[in-house]
């Protein structure tokens, strides 16, 4: 991952040069395709293609590396596609067999991640209405013991928050942790 590991506060803001592309091609010749396709940190996390595609100002050399990865059919991360709101890619990944219950390295599934989003109701509907969605996924606990419904209550600041809460409840979503007005956990036995 030498390609994306920056140092200091400017992590991932690297300059790509012709020698970067040459070195990348040499490394690819010595690697197995499955190694190129692995996610950056853990299953469900961004792949190299996801990380490079997220760079705001791509120069021609960065674009060359992205093209090489795309030619190798480097997969995209399901969780990244969900988080960025790329519904077309999410549908494609699910149709190709990606696991709708994939978790990040901190135990969040796609429904947890969406709680941070501003305009996520459309993605919630897509995921919650997918045939592979189960009540176990809808009520899965992350490492903070929050269900996706807890996450929406605690983190979501969007105008869609009430609609998302209603949708999760309609699909069987339950609470496990209460949050106060400052979004801090307020462990309680009483839930609304």
C-alpha cells in the first residue's frame, strides 16, 4: 500500500509521477491478482481502486493507475459504495453476490454507516427492501453495541432522520442504546 500511505496530516494527498506508474506496473508483475483485489485494511473496507478513486485532484499518472486497476477488474468495496451513495454500484455489487451484511473493521454494517449521511433515505430503502436483508442485519450491534436504529438516533442530522427512523422501525429495527441531545450514549432500559 506504499501508493496511498502518506505521512503526516496530508495522508493520501500524494503526487503521482511517471516513475510511480512504472513502479506500480513492476509490482503488479510480481503480485497475484487476488492481492490487488484485497481491501486496504479489512474485508468490506476500501480497495486500492476505491482509495485512488476518492482522490480529489487526480493527475494523468493517477488516472493511469486507476485505468490499470479497472482493466484488472479490481472490485469496489460494497461499504464504500453505500457510504458514498452510489446506488448504481450498490445494485451491481449486490447482483454480483456481495454480502449485504458485510461489516467494517469496527463492526458497522451498511445500515450503521448510512446514519452519518445527509441524504441517505433512498439508500436505506434500497437496502432494506433487498431480498437478502434480514432482521439480524437490521438489528446487528456494532462495537459500541448500537443497532443501526441507535446509530440514526445518535448520529443522523439530516432532514430525513424521522423518515429513516420510521422505515427502520417498520422493517423491525429495535433500539439497544439511548443517546442524549449531544449524541452521547445514555444507557437505559427504557426505549421509545
